């Protein structure tokens, strides 16, 4: 069984192998590779029926190819039919085209016959014309000379002198030599030099008239040129602003929309203005007739005297340049004087530039550069002198704008103007000075009109109006209900607004100076620093020193300067916004407003201390003690109670001041009061003091100590304020208790009860009491006690003197 299956597998493999052999043979036959002997031998092998089986395979392959051919024919049959149909149609069109070509050829032949006839007629006419020309040529030999001379006379009559000179050349070199044998030609030859001299004189006269004309019209020429340059600059600036707005829209959307709308309006107006003036654009050639220059130049060039003409023209123009550069003495008074001065100069150089470009050799670039350098030096000197007379910042700003337009105009004609822009930096400093003077007056007016009281706001609308002018933020104040008061006075938002207006005014001068945004930012910050540190600081210092400024006003000034100091950061942000320069830039300057307002605040604080002391002195001056009274009144003096009430009400006003300022003022006042009272006791003019006076004085000091202990200004620790009166207290206690033994025994020890009592002070007061005792004899009823008291006083006086002498020797 296994053998049978193996034989079957072997037969099946042989069958498959034979089929593969037949397939390969058919593939070689179809590839048309010759010779086919090897292929056929592989078919006719020893196997039976090999030929028949190969033929069957070959027939099957043929049938497959026939089917493929039939499919291909069926696929392309319709296309073949369509092509035949189109070909039949083309044959009909080809026959029509042949007929048309034949007809066209016939008509062309008919038309050609007429052309041939006309051509023959032209040939005959040309022959006749040539014959006529040959006949007339002899007659024309003399006629051209007469015609040219007649033409010369006509050109002289209509003042076409250059053409007349050309006609003379033609007569001399071309026409007259042909007929020189005739007498009339000799007369013509003799008249030609006279005509040349006449032409020279006439052209020179026209040139002089031209020079006079451009001298009169140079200001109009310059005005037109400057106006065109300004219009072009306005248009370019509007486009630049439009691009800047589009570039910054994502970063500053709200602000950019406003600027964009404004710039759109500006750009639209610029376009409209350009459209309005488009038909009115004039050039120097439109305003002045330059033909006399061209004519004279050509005439002298033809006559060989071009160099003479050039020297004469340049000499006359130099003289005119000196006249143009000479300003009027009152030019600095109005902007029109400067405008006319600039217009004349621009007109002069526009004419020279025009002559430079339309003529050859009359004016050279070297000549114009030399003339401009001379003029530029004179212009800079004139502007430097006359601008120094300007005290109005608006006039200085208009002058700056004129100089910029003047420089831009001449720069457009190729003249270097760097020195003019350098001059503008000098004028900028002067402009800043005039601004500072103007703003000094504004600040003074604001301070004069201020009532130095907190700003009252009745409702939300008024509050928004105030904070729209000044960047104020106070969360605690926002919680309060209306009406309420803002801590600063009216001058604070007004000063802030004026500082911003100053920055705008300073920016106006910085525009169009061809400087980078960083340089403009630096200039703005420097000028603003001058405003703050010099002008505003000076105004604040003068305000503080004014006699009518009281303590209440000084307190409000300190509060105002505090808020202005806090607003400085907003001013820096304001400058950064208008210049688009970040504050983090390395070269960005900082505003010095902090130091300005701190200095003003310190001056106001010092003035508060001074005025408090002066007021205390006024009260002290009205003190009227009876230094010889036998006993006290039992109550404090009236002047002192008034003084304490005044101090108490004054310190209540100090509630809005910084704590240290109020504490320092209170301590200073108490110390000054203590010192004044001590000086009152030790006054050299006071010779006698009774014990009753000492008691009365003690009552006054007690009131002072009570005032100090009542904490008139919060923030003092313990009895710090009472220590201001410690010297008085110990001195009075010493005399009231009459505790000289303790004083003398403990003198010089740190634990002494009367440590703050100076021996000299005690000696002075004791001597006053000794004199009073001798005069009034207050111990008259007790003679023995009186004598003991006097002895004690004398003993104490001796000891005190010894202490004082010891102190002086030790010192």
C-alpha cells in the first residue's frame, strides 16, 4: 500500500513537472527568441504523447490570444469609426479651402495689375522730379544765404539769441563760403561781429534782471519747498504711527484702539491734504523763469566766454548769500521773523541746487558745498544768538519745528545738516529752562490757590473725577460711605497733572530730532528730574518758608508730599508708556522725585518744629509773674493753660502725620517749653524770686507734666515725654523741699535724687532767693529762725560755689 501511494506521488510530480516544461516552452516561442531547436527538443522527449499535449497547450494559448485581440478590437472599433467619419468631413472642408485659395489668388492677381500700373507711374514722376531738381539747384545756390540772414534778423527780433548765434555759425561756415564772390555776402560778414556783441549785452542785462528777481522771490521759493517737505514728513509720520498701532495692538489693545482711531483720522486728513495740494505742488522752475540763465550760459559758451560768465554769476550769488544770511534785529520777537529768514535761505539754495542739476559747469557740487558750509556757520551763530533772547517756551518750540523743517528740506536737497540738529540740543536745554520757569509760575499759582484742607467728595462721581486725575488708592477709605474726605488737598492732583503736562511739553521738543526711543526716554526723564528736583522743590521750599503758612498748612503739605512721592512710580510708568521703553532697560534713568518730596517733607517738619517753638515763645512772652509774691494763687497761670490748650488742639491736627513726625514735634515742643521756663527762672534781669513765686511756678510745671502724661500724641513709651521737664522738676523739688543736705551729700552719684540739677543753676536761683529774703525779711516773726535760714543759705551758697569752681577747674 505504501509503495502504491509513493508511485502515485511520483507520477503526480512528473505531471506537474511536464506542465511547467510546456509553459516555459510556450513562453520562449512567444518571445520570438531564435533558434527554437533547444525548445522543441525539450518538447519531443521520450515521453509518449508529448507532441500532442504540447499542441493542446499551444492551441489553448492561441485561443487566449484570440480572445484578447477580439476584446481589443471591440474596444477600439468605435474610435476607428469616428476617425473615419472625421476624415470624410475634413475632405469636404479641404475641397472648400481649395476653392477659396483659388479665388484669393485670382483677386490678388487682379489687384497686382493696378499696383504695377501705379508703380510705373511713380517711376515716371520720380524721373521728372529729378530733372526738375537738377534745374532748380543752380537757382537755390544764393537763396539759402538770404533766407538764413532773414532768419537771423527774425530771431534777433523775437529775442531768440542762442538760435541767432547758431544761425550765424551756419552762415559763416556753411552758406557764405559758397557765394563769397558776391558783394552782399561781404556786407553780411562785416555785420555778424556787431550782432554778437549786441547779443552779449542783451543776455547780460537779462541775467541781472534774473538775479534781482530770484532775490525777491527766494522767500516764496523757500516757503513752498519747506511746505512740501513738511507735508511729506506729516504723511510719513502718519504712516509710521499707523504701523506702530497695528504692531502693538495685541499688547495694549484698549489704548491702541484709541490711538488707532486718532491715527486713522490723522492719516485720512493727511491723505485729504495731499489730495488738496496735489495740483498745487510747485517747483522753483514754476515760480521763477530760469531761461535767462540758460540763455546767457549758452550764449557765453558759444562765444567762448563761459568762464567769465561763471565767475560773474558765482560772485553775484555770493553777495546775495551774505544778504540772505543777515537777519533782522527783531527776528527773535516773532516766529514769522524766523520763518522768513529760513524761507529766504532755503529759496537761495533750492535755486542753486536747481542750477546745479540743469546746467553743466556753471555751479558745481564743490562750490555749493563751500557756500553751504559758510552759510551753515553763519546760520548756527545767528540762531544761537537770537534763540537766547526767547523766553516763551511756545516760541522756542515753534522755532525748533521751523529748524527741523528747514533742516529736513535742505537735507532732501543733499546738504548736510548735522550741525543744525546739534544746535537743537543746545536749544533743547534752553527750552527746558523756559519750561521750568513757566511751570514754576504754575506751581506757585497752584500753591497760592490751595486751601490746604482735605478734598471733600460727596458722591461716587466726584470720587472718580479725583482719582481719574491722580492715582490714589486707599482700601480703608474705600470702605467708608459718602460723603468723605481724601487726605490730600486740591494742589496734589493739580501738581500731578501739571507734571504730566510738562512731560508732554518736553516730548514735543524731542519729536522729529531723529533720535531713538531710548534717547527720547532718557531726555524726558532728565528734564522731569530737573522739574522735580529744582523747580518743584524750590517752590515747595519757598512755600514752606512763607510767613502766612501755619501749622495746619504745614501738616497738609507733609501729607501732600507723601502722596506725591507715592505717585512718582506712576510718572515713570507714564513716561515708559509714551516712549515704549521698558523701565527694566539698563540705561533707563530713574526719577528723583522721592528725594525731592522727602527733602520738602523734612523742611516742612523742621518748619513745624520752628513754628511750634515760636508759638510757645509768644505765650511765654505774655507771662506775667509776680516774682515777689508771698504765696501762690493756688492755680496755674492763665498764659500756661492757654498754651497747653493750644498744644493739645495742635497735636490733634497731627493725627494724619506719620507717627515719628508727630512724636518728634511733641517732644520738641515740650523740650522747648521746659527750656524756656528754665531760662525764665535764670534770666539775668530777674534779681529776686520769692518762695511764693517758686510755688506758683511749680503749679505751672505741674500742668506741663500733666499735659505730657496725658499722651497728647500716641506712641510714647512710659513717661518718656515727661522726661522733658525732669530738669525743672528736680530743681523745683530741691527748693520746695529745701533738701540741700541730700543734694550736697549725693552730688555726683548716679543714684542721686537731684541728678539733673546743675550746681550753677541751683546757685543762681538760690542767690535770687537770698536777695529776696534780705529785702522782704520773710522770717521777721522768727528772728532766730531767720538768722539760721540765712546762715544755711550762705553755707549752701559757699558749697555750691565750690562745686561750680571744681567743675570749671575739672573742665
